[in-house]
């Protein structure tokens, strides 16, 4: 809870919630140089559909220890099957090497 007693929440979308400013998120995805997806099954819509708005040549990186639904992704794809705490540092190092 916050100092004033109100509830705090992370800046994420929970199951069953709409994506805030979804149209804005679509525009960001359309202009992205890379897309990083962390901690999702890619099975909960509409958020999972954001990968469909990325231009075809743009690489998508997915960090999730489970088995995210990447079957429909045609972009260059890298899946790191680790928890975010372990997979994101690995991804950061990979990106530093590849995007000098």
C-alpha cells in the first residue's frame, strides 16, 4: 500500500483487463526497431496481438520460462526460456553484442 493507504499496482495488464491506450501501443509496435516480450504466454488477448503489428523484418525477443505461443510469429524470433530476472540480463548482453 501507498503511504496514504491507497493500493499500489504494477504497470501491467492483469488477466481479463483491457490494455490501456491499446491504439497507442499498436502505434509503438508498428514503429519499433525491436520488440521485447517478457513473462507472458502470448495467449491472452488483446495484449498478445501486439506482436502482429510489428513490421515483418523486426526481431522479436521473448523471455519466459514457460512455453509461450509463438507459432504465429513470422518475424525473426529469439525465445529465452528463463525467468525475467535471469533472462533479461542475458538478453541485454545479447543486444549489446548484436547492436553495437
